[in-house]
């Protein structure tokens, strides 16, 4: 078994090396074989071998199989000691239907990377919260088809998985609030995080830097979700806030009157922690990898923003 690293009491899966084995699972919406070809070629070029879940290309209405089938595929990858990372091939909806059917306890002794975003935020939040396991918020195989992902985003996934330093510099935004913070990074898709509130997978944001992104929501839904987070105390004790893509939003015949960024900026205006808008992550082509559960340093300045990921130091 590979050596395991800890950082700030969080469990960091070992970095991948050429020759490692990864698993592909579809815990949510169904996917076609052709939609995985490009990603599998990329992974092979990285020197990785691939195992497909038994029901990877199954279909049960909009899902890639029944709840039992999708959970079985995921559990098999968790239990298989040869698998060093588990890629969720796409999001959509369905992860919340199987999260309570999974036994994640083997990851305590044999941590491995869980990779994905959007609906996969269910697993990110749950594993960060209950197992202190670092996970990778990043583009999925369905996004890796031709012209679907920037080279910078793709390289960031490889860098994160193979243990290279991960840091980003990105442009300032007029809604930003300057400042600096160093804390654990948490978060994911706003709609998913909102849906988990009050459940066993409810997110803990106290003292952390929160990342949020979303796609194809009505603007009043964004306001409702953010108001809910605020009333639940999820926004008052943050160390910092990072807002990624909030794209393809919808409005009603009678306009809401604010953009998604304006809604969020107004709701957090009373707080004093640094806030950064326009981070390159989410349902966008330039979807950079984020290690959730990792300690990061965020700096929001007048003309530039930066996010630096601390490298685990302690060897077990």
C-alpha cells in the first residue's frame, strides 16, 4: 500500500504515478461509450490503466443504472485496493440517491482520489465532512471530448493527481472584496449544497474558504439558496469566499433585477472576509481543479487574485 499523507488532520490520498490504476463510475446520469473515448485516451497518455464500472454504460431512465447498480460499481472501486483514483464520468442528478448506500470506511486506511464536480459535490461534501478526506473538484470524462475543456484545466487535473504544486493567479473583478485568508477549502455546486442542508451530509463552513458555482438556475433560485445559506449561518463565519462560474442563468418574464454575481455580492456585503468572483472553475471550459479539504491561501488584491494549495508534509 502506498504511503499516506496528512495535512491539518485531513487525509490526502497518495499522488498518482505512471502505471497506476483508476476506476470509472457513473453515479448519476447515463453516459454513452463514445463520450468516454477522449478521456480514456488522455488517461492512457498519462500512463494510467483504466477499469470501467460494470454498469458504466447502463441505463435506467435518466440514470446509468438502478440505485443498487450504481452504488455497487462505486463500492467495488472503493474496495479494490488496486484502484488509486475514482473518476465520476458525469454529473446530472443521482449521487444523493446512493451516498447513504456506500461504505466509505475503507478510504480511512486506503485513501484514494474521488474526482468530479456538479452533482458529484454530494460526495465531496460528505467525504470532507465525515472522513476528512481530500477530494478533487474537477472536470469529468464527459467534459474531455473535443473542444470541451481548456488545456489549462486538463493540465490542472494531472498536476493535482500527480502531486505537482497547484496554484492559480486570476483576474480581479469589480465585486471582489480585498483581503487574504488561509484555511481549508470546501464547497462545490450551490444547488447541491443547498439540497444537502439538514441532512447527514450538511456542509460545515465555519472558519473555511467556501467555493461555489452553478449552472442553468433561475436567478430567484440563486437568491433563495443564498438566503438559506445565510440564515443557516453558513456564510457568517467564513474565512473567505470564492465564486466560480454562475453561467446560463434564467430569468422570469418580470425580471429579478440582479445578476447571479450581484445577488451573491449583496448577500455577503455585511461580512468582512475576502471575496473573489470569476474564479475559473465550474460549468465552463476553463474548469480548473480544486483540492477540497486542502488548506489553501487566498489573496484578493486590487488587480489580481491568487489561490495557493499547501503541500502535505507529514508522512505516516
